[in-house]
C-alpha cells in the first residue's frame, strides 16, 4: 500500500483492530511462548548484537525509503516503468559486502520459498479484476482468511487494483490473517525453513478469533470508509493532495 501511494493516515486506524485482537491473541501467544522458553529472572546471559548486520539492515531500509520518496515526489511519471526500489535494495546489499559477507549458503533453501511466492503473485496478476466480489467489510474479512493460504502480497495488489476498499481494515485483515498459517506470509515461509516445527497447523484458533474480533471492533467503532478507485494510486504528496481535494475541483 505504501509503494502504491496510500497515505499512512488512511491506514492508521488499523491500530484499533490490532489492539482488540491483541487482547485475544497476545495472552495465549505469550503463555505458549513462556512454556516453550520461560523467562528466567536470574538469567545473566546477554544476547550478542551484531551491530554490523544491524547497520546493513538500516542501510537497506534507508535507501529503499529514500528512493521511494524521491521517485514518487520528484519523478512520479517514471515510477511504474522501472524497479527503482529493487535496484536501491540490491545496491545496498552490494555495498554491504565490504563490511560483512552475506550468508549465501541459505540461498538454495530460501530459493524454493521465493519461487512459491512469485508463483502466487503471477497467479494473482492473471485474475480478472472486474469479476472479483465488490469491496465491502465482508470481502475484507474474507481476504483476511484467504491471505493465510494465498499470501497477502498478491491479494493486496488485487485490492489496490480494484479500489473502493477501506485501506486500514484491509491492511489489518491481510496482515494479521496472513499469519494464521505458516505459508500465508513470506516471513512464515522463511521461519518454517529454519524451524520445521512451525509448520504445525495446531493452536491457530486464537489467530482466527483475533481477525474476526478486530474487524468487528473496527467496524462498530469507526465504520466502513472506502476510497474510490484511483485514490490509492496517488504518488507521495500528490496522492495525498488528491485525497483532500474534491473531484469537482479537479474538474474545474
């Protein structure tokens, strides 16, 4: 959504839904984690922080954000014709080779997960947007459950193409719902490659209840506020101004 130009103010109210879900999901998850690795009051061992790796992550994020802001604000007409952010990320990775050697040995294992995610994106790109169900809070809830088995990235891209969604509700639904099953998110795929026990489908009811209650609380407290098609495609400041100026003014 950020790359597509959706202003953060249009997504911020997703915190209402996530706060409600945390009351259901957070406590059982914390108890489960405590059983797996309990907190010890007298533990004196401190984790080692590799500050070089932390700096590399910071460099990647800084270049990606700076590139996205610069392109969308200064050169919005070129944003869709070249993978600027991808090139910026790879430039940061190549620059980081001087400071630390990447763990190339994990590439063969992660390559399978990358192909899986790319296949989902390709499948989503072939779906006829005009024949998709109309955007509503019910459709949003359905996308939340579907994202747990189909990955939330291509589903979000489809919703952005279709328009007329409440972007805060959608962000919460596909973000939280995408983690209900291990292969529903790219992070889940990566974690399960290192820890196969994460592929267990048990103890997922808390996630399911969290998604439902979060959407219910959001709709009851704030309502459903969709945006017309095209408003999600704003670029930086231009996109935000477009949301603030009525269509009649643009027509004049």
